[in-house]
C-alpha cells in the first residue's frame, strides 16, 4: 500500500476528508504522518485523534526558506512516503524541495487554476464577476500554484454570494476531489507527460467535475 505524508498549517478539513475516505475504505493508502509548520494548527489534534503520527516543524525557528525546506525534507523522508500531500500548507516551498519530490507532490488550490493563484481567491473571483469558480488538485512545480492539473471541480457563483458562502461551496468540492486525486495516485493511475496528467482508465484525460448549485 502506498504511504502518504500530509502537510497542513491550519484547520485541516482537507486532511480530514482524506482520513475519512481512508476510514471508509475508499482510499487505499497508509497515512504515515501529518506534519504542520504551525504548532497551533487545529488539524494536528484531529490527526492525533485518528491515531495518526503528528509532527510540528515551526518555520519561525529557521533563518531562511532553504534551511526550513531542508529540515522539512529530512522530517518527511523519515516517514518514507510515496506521496506528499499539501493540504492547506501555507508556506511557499523552494525549488530544491519541489524538485526533490517531483511527480509525488500534490497541492489543492481553491480556484480553477490558472485563474487566481495566491491568496484570497474567493474575493478575487467575486471582484472579477466570474460566474464559475472552483478548485484544482495539481502536481507542484516551482512556480506558485502552478503545475499539471489532476482534477478540477467547478461551482457556480451566485448573485448573492459572499466570500464565505462561495468559499464553503468550493470547500465542499475540495473534499470530493482531493481524496479522488490521491486515490488515483495510490492506484498508480496518474501518468505525467509533457506537463499534462493522464488518468489511466478514465478516458485518457484528467477529470473535471461540475458541481450543482445550492
Ligand atoms: C483550502 O481552501 C485549500 O484549498 C487552501 O487552503 C484551505 C485549507 O483548508 N490551500 P483546510 O486546512 O484543508 O481546512
């Protein structure tokens, strides 16, 4: 069975969705550890309650990004994962780190990339007046919120949406597509070629889900 390490910085609801999928027998992975760069991340307690090993590596204790990244890689490698899953991990990772885990580092981003990289995606979607928003799971490359797309889910933007209502609609889909993407990886079905992802046995293309409105 494939081993994964999950990196978080906060509440960890995507991590929780992965744990729930594993517990329900829908995600054939061993969650070797959950690592947070913030000692106060709420998700740490959730992981510990689920019987998963947790570790904290506080970025504040490091002089710079490279030193932190190197220590993080050392910690991760101690768990010998096949896949590293960024789930609300709010630190930018340097090029050396990203290259080290090339093809086995996934991220989830709350927008339909390449639209709205970075922070405050829901606010930006509302400000731009887009009618469709969503979320993306992608392999990580050195450019921020960039990389081969594994799966996306689209949701409508409704006239009376606030940042909060839109975020909640997107988050519900994040919890669907992240376990799906990790499952495909665990089943050995993700093929990366020329910057594009193919899902073996899924019609040859990375999938997109269109979620209904509320
Ligand atoms: C999610 O919206 C994720 O896409 C983004 O940060 C948020 C983390 O939420 N990268 P959680 O910690 O998984 O609840």
